[in-house]
C-alpha cells in the first residue's frame, strides 16, 4: 500500500468515534513491532518520529527509506503514515523533502501570529504535495526533544484561527503532558476540549502524552473529537522492563543470548503487546 497521509484515516476516526494510535519509533525493532501489530490487528497506524529520534536513526532520508521498505517487504496492507512529531519549521521542510507522508509543525512556543504565519506556509506546501499536517496550540507539558512545557491549556479561539488555515489535524493543550504523569496531575480539561471541538468545525483533534492518562479519560476524549493519540513513553517503559528481566535472569550469558536479535526480542514483544492494548483502547482494531 505504501505510506499515506493522515487525511483519510483521521477523518474516518473522527466520524467513526475512535482514534488512530500514533506510536513513536526509535529504531528498526520499534518500527517492525508497530507495523506487524497494526497488520495483525487490522488497524490503521501512525509511525511517529521526533527530530531527536530522526537524528539517532541516521537522518530523515534513512527513516523514510526504512519505513517505506519495511511496509513493502513485510507486506503491510493497513494504512500507515510516517509522521514527524513536534517538528520545527526547518525540520518539517526536511521531512517533506525526505518523503514523510505527514508532518507536525509545533509552533506552540511562538507568539500566535508567528505560529499562524509559519503554519499557513506549511499548509500550502503539504496540500500541494498531498501530504497532511498537524499543528499545535498550547504547549503540551513535559519534555520533548529538550523542550519543557508545563501543560498549558489552549485558547479555543486561537485553536480556531489555526484550524481555519486548513490543517489536517490539531493538537490543543488541555493539561496533558509528555512522559509519566505526576501524582498531583489535575487531569484533562474537558471543558476546554469541548469548546475547542465546537469552534474548530470538524477538524480532528490530537491528544499528546497518551501514556498514563486513565482509560476513562481517554475514551471520553475520543467521544469529544480526539481522533489521534500519541504514545511513546509507555512503549519505552515496557521495552526496558522486558529487556531488564532478560538480563537479570542472565539469559544473555547462555549460549548466544548476547546476540542483539535475542537480547532485544523480549522488548520487541513487549512493545507489540503495549501497542495492541492501546489499539483496543482507542477502538481502531478492525478499522483498516
């Protein structure tokens, strides 16, 4: 099938009352685990790549080539998007040139007028090429590629101004954060989410920081217009835990247990299970 944009998958999710999972990739194992799970569960899927992960994996062209080749060689038939996560203005342009099928421009740290101007330009570029674009209003809390935000609540009218530019999907801060949630987290602001959904006129919404949000809040957010949910930390935690168990049991010291294909296998299996559980929660299984 090849890589696709977010246009159809997120619109169908918005209209169908479910969400498509955006799962960040960090290497070959991550990519394969997510793609195979999507195929097994007949679910559309979004491979998210931050600029930091892009550098780690060797660059924009390497990531695009890996994703495209793996979709083809593994005979993945479900819709797959390769999406730049929290991209800078310059990073979004590089991802477009490298062959990503979707980009996020995170202009939330700019004054709203500058966010609008840069988003407007990238909307024009992506529409011309048949790609999709995600924009953000109200910085998502936590840390992402060294940028720390406190979990801001977006201004619905600013969200409308960005949505009216023609973005494919919109990420609005509603108190969500990246990484693990602290014990004193106040929860999602559903009043703001409802207002944003009301004024953005059927633009699918995005929930970042999907790790650690209680299931009932996730389901409520989906019922209020959230059609894309980002998961990263939870896959990292499950991967690390499984590999730790393997090493603590000293399996790496038995035979060729040190072979990275064996050493990383438990972690890869753990990612697949985490992704499957999230797809079930989001309601995307069988929606490909």
